[in-house]
C-alpha cells in the first residue's frame, strides 16, 4: 500500500558556507543532511507539486521542500553540487537587484579556484557598499543551476527592503512594495522567461497590506519564517501561507529528528505548542 504525506515540512536555508556566521550551515553538515535525505528515501518536491499538494493532491509519504533565501553565491559553490550528486532539488528566492553579470565561478566540485565566500555580516556590508557580486549569485550561475535541475528560482522582491520600516505611512509602504514586486517580476521575466506565483517575504515580514498588494501582483503562495509543517486541503485557496523550519548547523541526526516530528501532524503541532 502506498503511503501518502500527511504533512510536508519546508526547510529554510540561507548560507551553506565555510565562513561561519549567522544563518549558515557548514558544507560538511549540509552534505551529511542531504545524504540522509537521499538515503532515508525522502523526495524533494518542487513549487508546483507543493501547490498541488496544498490544493489536496497526494504526495509520497516522505516529501520535503528545500528552500534557500536571498540567492547567496555559496548556494552555487556548496549547495548546488551536493544536490546534483543526490538528484535532489530546491527552491531559491532571489533578490533581483543584487544579481550580477559575468561568467560562472568555480564551485566545490568543478575544479578551479573557488571564489572567496563572505560570512553573513560581511555579505551584508558588501551589498550596502554596492558590491553584491561578492556575496550573491550571478545570472550565469542561476542559469547553470536551472539547467542542471537542482534549483528553481522565485521572487524575494527586487530590493529586500522592509517597506513597513522605512515608510512614513501606509500608502507609501504599499507603493514601495508594489514597485518592488513589479521590478522583481520584470527582472525575472527578462532573465528566466517567467515568474511563478510563489513569493518569499523579506525577513518573513507580512501584514494585511502586504498580503493584499502581493495578491494583486499575482502571488498565491507566501513563504514565511513562521515555524510549522504544511497540510493538504486547507480552506484558503486565495492565499497559501507556507510555514518553514529553519535548518541549524547541525549533523544529519538533528535534521532526521526534526523531519520525524514535522511529517506527523499531531506531533508537529504539539511540539510547536510546547516550544512556544
Ligand atoms: Zn531574505
């Protein structure tokens, strides 16, 4: 008898890097985590399958979604080759104003001198100083990852600005977000040919205005930083809020225990209640 998923965990990664820092998983731990997923029979599913699942279609019992926020260069250097080796797939949310031009840089399994990797704070400073290319993917690398089938790419806005924090009033906030989403859409359409209806909120922030503006801009799936698992057939077809589990810089055994919990609806909900 085929068993179907009762809950689908969506994992949230940022950096996979040898430069330690905030929201960073080491390449060793990442490789171990991916080997665990592949060996334990997990299926990594894409955005279209997740969407169908949320609408009520069945998925295999051990289904999981991998997501990467912000489009860091280290995703190409350290995540892409590991995903490729195992035949696993992930979603990456791009901040389109940060993406550079130029040739593909070396990755961990391509041979050649790998680019220096900045830690999270150094990367933030590089972006502030107008040098995002030192920290962020290039379009050439994005294309190579798409062609390899390791990553699909979605919007994380054009600027990553928290419009709620920089705006004097609600109209300014709404106009800022609206422009930001339109600019990201234009960049993604120009470079990738299409834009999905999956959007990742910068810093996980959203409010009623944000949700209304993003829905008007055509988005239907919203990736939050709120912890939890995801369940089929929920009665919210207009807007699907997707909860995620932040992956720590820990060995595969840690990930295994998190997935055990969050593929079981009752246990997942009880666990989150206790943690709160
Ligand atoms: Zn982000």
